[in-house]
């Protein structure tokens, strides 16, 4: 059994080190992660320049690219063996609701969707910026979930998006299946000036949870539960197909 580990915070991040330690002994582990923090990279591939791969130590590699580059390379050409699943994280910060569209952590997991087992993205909700995230809590949860997947596999097309509340292991109230909630609109971009007086912008922080009640990923972590959301790649709005078919019917090419 071979597990590929990646992330979007970069190969030096504490979260990916804790993840690797946590999964030790469950399978053969290989780390392929970006050379720097690529949070917010979404599902982007680097196509305009070549990417380089460096070996940090046996079984740990960095790529001068995005999280998707890392997993894509790792499962299509970098190695002379196949992986069975991808585990991505542990992200420094939550990936709830709309976050999954921007998240490099989730994108890395999605990129492993053609492998034999479901892939897992795992994120540790943060305390205030002054404090350290409790990666050991997410590490404990990652081991539980991966061990269960190895014992009792789920449909391999499933991507599990796991968010762990900012609590110690003993304070966790449970592990529950959730749906994605969604956020209010992001806060406005922040305008500043460069040293020559030209305007620059900082993308503003994401909005608070809007659909964040019972049954959602937001609701679960707020109540102290580990949230596990099953994701799929098909973005089709299936319920809209009849209406759209009728609406298009009057249009002549
Ligand atoms: Mn990140």
C-alpha cells in the first residue's frame, strides 16, 4: 500500500510533517509538496514554464509548482510505481464551504481521484494568529480515517474533505458526515500603495459562514465535531437540466 502525501503550505510546513509522522506504519509514504506556500492556488497547473523536482531526504520531494503539479507529476511519471491514495494536508487553517474552490489542499486531493482509494484533504482550524495550530489533533484524526479507509474502503471516486476543530484530542466531541455550507461574500480588497505611489491590492479575507447551521461543515466544527464532507468532481447542476432544456428550446442557432 502506497500513500502519496502533499499539501499547499509547502514541504517545510509543520502540518505536512505531522501528517507524515501520524501515518507512519500504515503504508509506504512518499511526500511530494510545493517548494513554498501555495495556499489559494486552487486546481492550477503550471503550463508556461517547466517545473523542477528536488529531493529533500529519502521519500520527501519538493516541486517548484502548485499542489496540483505535485500530485499530477507524482502519479504520472515521477516514480516507477503507482500510489493507492493521496492524503493532503494538514492545512494550516480551515477549508469550509466555498473555501474548497480556492484551496490547494483540496485540489491536491482531487488530483488523486484516479487512484485506487478515496483521497483525503485534512485541515486544522486555527486559533487566533498569535497561537500555534493544534496539528497533533488533525494528525490523530488523519490516522483514524486513513486506517479505516484501508480496512474498509469507500467508493474510490469520493474525496473526503476533513476539518478538525481547534481542540485537543480529548476535547473532540465526535466525527460526523456533513455537507458543504457557504460563506457570505468576501470582505473588500484592501488598497495600498507601493513605494512609488502606484496602487497595489491585497485580496480581502473570506466572509463569515452564511449557511452554517446543523448538518453543515461550519456547524460541525463550531460544535466541536470533526467534519467529514464527501466531495465529487461533477459540478453539473443536475436539477437544472429540465429547466435549461426548456429555456434553450426557443433558441434557434
Ligand atoms: Mn494552505
